[in-house]
């Protein structure tokens, strides 16, 4: 399962967001370092398409896709060099696939801390950059020596070049996710598990009295990120309160506040997109299920997501888009009407495709 690391300054609301997304009950209090342990949970991915398919097929079971979330202790200025508690847990998010930066914009006399999200972003980025710079510099001499021994090793030479470029960017205070490094360089750096080489989603945590001001608050952060990451405005406190309610009561509360289905589905989908994942479906009376796959993957690889035997013995995939299938009303009607396509090994599965795999092992 893909992993999203949640990072923020103390009292930013990151643990409340973690609880709201996962249904966990990690402690939250208006003082720094309530979170002192790295916490892991799973956030189901809300998807109305899956619910509609399950209703169409009268499925007895519904299985959603999900994202694993990792919540770490709050970072503070100096975390990368030992200040506060956050430095103890930076290692806990080195192996995540993307980062969610929670930036406080709400003001409260009961909760200490700055309420400028751009300032929070700058502090977080600096600590992540310094941690990465330390990692790169610690590895450079070792890699240079290895390159001298293994002359002609193209992969090692490429990694060394990427590390030199990364060090130059980090030394200037620029996170790798908005540096000029190529996609190939970023990929080469993967084995170093650098924090700022990961895609980013920023959540600006607003107060209830700031509802309606999301655009102005998030635009400043988006400008600072220079387009390198989606920025969402969320009233985390309201979302966390709503997440504790039964589904019907939750919907009534959110709609009563003019929040529609709430912001959590947007956060989950933004994280999913940042990680580079898409969703295909299988549906029937027994089960309707959403499957996570690497965006751009071929049909055999997606078959392997279901079971390795399906990939090994892949023959063809029966394919129809979710929207088209729902419009027709059933798989049987779509098949009888010749609307189901037969696709081979070269087919690139699209987000929202409904699949049945033909295989033989």
C-alpha cells in the first residue's frame, strides 16, 4: 500500500487530520508534542464510482482502495540538528511515497503558535532541506570512492551526478521537489530516501471563522510552492468532529455548514494523485472492489495487482469505463450490446476502467 507522511509544526492540526482521515483516536491537545510516537493508519479512499458499481451489481461486499498514513511528531526550527522531538522521527517518513505538509492558518488564544501558513511552510521546508543535505553529504564521499573503483559503471556515475546536483540545490535552500533536477535525477536518488525528493500536498488548516476565505489563504501557499504541489484549504477541526459521527449525521453536519461532502475526500484524492496512483474496478454480486495501480500501467501489470497468477497467465482483459457501464446498467447488458472491449498486453489501463481478466496458468 502507498504511504503518505504527514508533517507539520506543533499545533498545526496534523494529528487531527490523521485522525479524521483514518478514524484513529490519537491524542490531541493545545500544547506542543502531544504526538511523541510515529503513528501509522490507513485512510480509505472515498469513491462514489465504487458505491455506484456496488449498487448496480447488488454486491454483498465493497472494498475500497486506501492510502497508508504516517503521522510524526511536530517539527520545529532546528529539528534537523536535534531541536525538539521531530528529528527523532524524520527517519519514519523517509520511506513514504509522498508528503502532506499541514500548515496552520487558524488563530486561537487557546492554542499557542504562529498562524502564518507561508511562514510554517518555510520552516518545514528548511528543516527537510537541511536533513536531506546532511544525508547527501554523508553519502557523497562513499559514492565517489565506489565510482573510482567501479570505473565505467554508468548507473553509479549517474547517481553521483544526481547527488552533486541535489547537493547544490539543497545548499541553496531549495527542496528537490521544486528544484531544476530532471525526473531521471530524482529517480536515481530514490535509493537515498530523500525527504524533499517526494511529491507534496499542502493542507492549509483554517478556522471555522475563515470558511469562505480558503482561496485567499491557499493562494499565498500555492505561490510559495510555485506550482510544485496541490494546496487545499481544510477546516480540520470540523472535519475531525464530523468524522466521529455516523455517516448520515456526518453528511447532515457537513451539508448544514455548506461543506458538501467535506474536504477529506479531496485530501485523500490529492494524496493519491501525488503518489502517482490511479484506480480500476472489478464488480459483481459477490464483491465490488477498487484496485490501486501505478498510473500508466499496462493490463498485465494491473492483472497482477489482483493476483500474480492473473499476470503470469494473462491472455486478455475485458474492459469498459465505469461511466459507460453505469449508464448501460449491468455487465451482462454491456456484453450483450457489444460494449465490452477486449484489450491485450499493450493496453494502458485508464483510471476508472472496469476490468475482467482472462488468463490461463
